[in-house]
């Protein structure tokens, strides 16, 4: 699965307010980033960006388990960028 596809799945879960699925997609993306290396430098760079966004999103979770939605604009914009970048 490409970085764009992983980003799309994370966004889809967020847009449907399915927070269990959102966390599952973050975990899935993190696992893919740890083990997937392509022969494409561009896809490797996208994967590294995805990994960075996933780490940031995980850090935005509060101690009570809530998401700091006011702080999520930039990571979500980056996920949208990844999604659209993979369309070409």
C-alpha cells in the first residue's frame, strides 16, 4: 500500500469520526512505514512524510484519550497533500 493510500484511509476514518478506526489506521500506517521501502525515491519520501505525520498525530492525543482537534489542521493538510500527490 502506498503512502497516499495510507493517508487516504487515515483521513477517511477521521472524516467519519470513527476514532477507533482512526487509531487503527495510524497504527497500520506506522507499521507500513517501518517495513515498506520502495524502489522509488519519491515514494520513499512520501513514506517518510507519512511516518512523521503519524508520529505527530499520536503525540497530539491528550492524557484523557481525546484528540486535540484544534492542533490537527497542519497534519491533516499534509495527509491531504499526500493523498493528492499519489493520484498522479
